[in-house]
């Protein structure tokens, strides 16, 4: 088979989408030396870094990087000039794709929480993702929750949608491997004492406003409580988050780092008291597993896929109830035994999720799409 993979997310600092596709490609390279792959990049620096990395993987750079041209024009033209047997995309395929498509659709948050997207963003996603879902030969998704949601929301045949759960990168572990001095990392990001960490792009779906309200109530009870580190790049509708922080007397104890590299992120996880991840809607939610792999207890939501992913290894809260989030912050910071229990359960939980397993299931979808 000749398999094409849209890798434009690599180098674009796209959070989960970039983590997913880069780890999947790496795992495919480990298990498959027979088939030929072409990776389609939009960032020249990323293309250079990946070119020649694996002998049966070839890199193509497709200008321009703007999505309105890249997918419907540049990628479609590339596939007509240099066809492959199957194309793998995330969310959106070219509208007139000349080859079979396997599409990974992580979640349908834009369908269920449209208010957490810009008007333009949700309109574009509703159009392109619906079309891709109906035309794709197979759809990969990352949890049973998302699988059921795709089937029910878009009326898809159940056999068309397959779970290929995410894994956890090897950089996330309890051992630092000597890559970075933790004290240097703490100084670099302005961390002065114990801290809680929240990881995810700054956008409404991540529910950071309610987390800040809960943190405000928490600090009223514990004036000398831990700092709050918010890790993630600023996306749409993020201004309210910064406005909320500026209102508070503890504003100096909230650190917004922006995007951080993976090796820094692993060190920041390991140094934290707990990950707080009260997201409103996730197809999977990588940060809870990443934190667990680093030996860090987790607070996360009772909604969407998150209970499925974390099992009994996290403290679950109603993400719409800031008082409940606040009580969880109190428990996680004051109950040493709870932290030890969650740490042990988390380290066991992450063993169920590997990128190798995801790659094996995805490779099976490629074969099915080619009738093999």
C-alpha cells in the first residue's frame, strides 16, 4: 500500500491534534516497514525535521499553509498528480478527494457546544467535518464516547466508526532522565512555590473561567495556597480568561505560560501537586493520562469521554459547578493519602493506552479501506 497522511498539524503547535499525528506516525514507523508512506506538511521547518527520519516515509511540503487553500486545492491537486492508495486526515478531507479516505474525528464539540467556538469556526467545522464523515471509507475516533456520538449525530453505520484510542508519549514518565533541571524550569516560568497545573489551549471549552472562580474560593480558605499554572497557547475567545485573572487579588499567583515544549511540559507535570482538567467536552483528553504517567494525581470532569479514559484513577467533578471544583482542590491539596492512591491508580491506568496499539488499529483501517 501507498498511504498518504495529512501531517499539517506537526509544527503548528496544535496541542492534541499535533500530539496525535506525530506519535501515530512514529508508532506506524515502528510496526510497518513494508508499506510506503507520504507525509504532507505545511510547515517547512517541520518538513525538514521529518525528512529522512524513516526509510519508507517520504515528506511533501504543500504551500500555502492557509487551510482554505491547503485542503481543497493544494492537497487535492497533489493527490491527482501523485496518487496514493488511501489518505488519512484529521477532521477534514479535500471535498473532491480522488482516493479513499480514512478520517480521524476526535470529537464533535462544535456540534454540541457551539457557543465555545467562533461563529466562523463552528460553521466551517460543521460543513467540512460532516461532509468528510459521510464520504470517508472508515472513521477513526479516540474513545467509545466519541464513537457513539459520531454514529448518533451523523447517522453513520456503526461498522464504519472504529475506536483507535490515544497513547502516552515516552517523554511522560516519573523519571526525569536528566533532561532538565527542575529548579531551572521553575525559575524559567516564574514558579515560586507549590503549584497546581491546568493544561490545554486557552479557549472556552477548557472551562478555565470556572476553574478560576473555584480557585478564588479555594484561596479564600487557603490564603497561602499553591499557585496555579495554566499551560497552553491562546486561542479564540481567550480574552475573558485574562480579564478574570486581572480582577483577582491573587493574580500574581496565576502563571499563563503559553505554549511549552513537550520536555518542559513533562517536567512541569512532575513538579505539580495535581493536574486540574475541568474541560466541558473532550473526545479523549490527553493531559490527564500524561499527568498520570508522570505520577501526578488528577482532577477532571464527569462529562463526555473523560470518565471512560481515567477510570477510577482520578477525582471526578461536575465541571459546571465551581463549588464542587473548589472542594476537589481542597481535597487534592490537603489529603496526602488521596494523592498517593490516585498516583498509584494513575500509573496502572496509563498502561492500557499505547501509541503502538493505536497504530496497529489504524493500519488495519488502511487495509480495510484498500479492500485488503
